[in-house]
């Protein structure tokens, strides 16, 4: 028969004749303490989620051969950088044709000053004759009827000049109306030529490249995807019980894996809180796993190059 000896959570059976022997138990306690300590290295957190960012897909705004396209994945671009252009030869030739049409139409404009020159000359002659007759009438060398006829002649010439001006004005307006649509077409071509230059619209890093130089692209074809990685957004989920404890612009602690047993801690700011609940995403484990409905929140975290899109992160509310 043996005797059962219990020390904490450890039990030993020894023969009866050895029951008075005291066995050392300290090594077992040390092992147990180390085991429980290793199990508790993972910190508690209030919410978890994945990192994301606002991604922008840059598409071609014109159609043609991609003559130049200097973009590589991972490359950092600044807003306004010219990174390529699409062939614009056909647009240039169309613009040249429209300019020729405008020049041809403008050649039909009447020369108002030349066409009125003869009538203005007649008017000056008639005014001189009227002045001469007025002097003769004063000297009783001419009749009043002759002076009246001179006045009538001047009035007639003035009306002819007015009519000619009106006619020439109508002709000029008609020609200008013909030119206006051509000028609008040139403005449209200038806009298409400008859009043939591929100008990066936002600061960020190229995530994906969809086209290569010398390819034929059409308007709307994606060329590359870019995102600003200087800061990322951690989309996490909280339960309804946690909702009253947070607010916009609140600072929180964001934990990410640093090594197998270590976590990297950074500061984040809550920038958005959903105003309606949704079912718990399959990839997210909340503090209360029994909750069926959760609220999404966005936490902005400054990126020192360590954070990546799709990386998991945990949140501790301060």
C-alpha cells in the first residue's frame, strides 16, 4: 500500500514505510509559475481590426498609345508630378485643320472701312457743295431750292452709309457665328491634349501598376493605384456596451505584433464612429464574442513604415 501526498496541484504516491520523507516541491512550483507567466504575455484589448487606407485608382483620360509611363510599384509620387503622356498626333492634326477653317472663314469678313470709303467721299463733296450754295443764297446768286436739293442729297448719302453699315454688320456677325463653333472645338481639343498628359493628382505610394509603356489605352482604363501611406486607418469594431466610453478625436493605444511574444504600441485618434450597428464580421473578434451586433470605428495611426495595409491591430481605450 502507498500513501497519497498532495502538494498544491501535484500528488505523489509513496510506500507507507517512506511516508515520513519530505519531497522537494519548489522546482515544480517554479515551472508552474513560468508556464502561467508565458500564457499571460498577450495583452488584453478592447477591440481589434485591420489597417486600411483610402486608395485612388488613376485612369487614362484620353485614348491612344502610351508613349511614356514612368511608374513603378512602391514608388512615391507627389501631387502634380508628370509621369507620362498619351500620343496626341491625331489631336494636333485635327486642331490644325480647325485653325485652317477659321482662317478661311475670316477671309470672308467684309472690309467695312473700304466699302464705306466711297460713300463717305460723296458725303464730304455734298457737304462742301451745300456750304457753297449757302453762301450763294446769301448773295442772291442761287435759289433756295438749290440749297434744299443739296440738303436732300446729304441726307440721302447719310442714309446710304447707315444702310451699308447695317448690311456689313449683319455679314460680320454671321461669319463670327460660323467661327464660334470651330473655336469651341479647338478648346475641346486643347482640353483633350492636356488630359493626354498623365499628371499624378495626390501624394502617395504606387500600390499597383495596371499598364505598361507602348500599350494602347482608352479613356477610363486604370493605369495605377496610389495611396497615402503616411498614416493608415485601423477599422475596428466595438460592442454597444463600449460605445458610450468613446468619442471622436479620442486618443487610444494601438497594438501591433512586433515579434512572437512582443507588441508594438502606438497612439491613434478616433476619427469616425458608425451611427448604426452591423453584424460582427467573421474576421473580427471583439472583447465580448457573444455580441451579434457591433459598431465600426476608424482610428487614424501615423505610419513610420512599419504598418501595412491588411495588418491586424488591437485597440486599448485610454
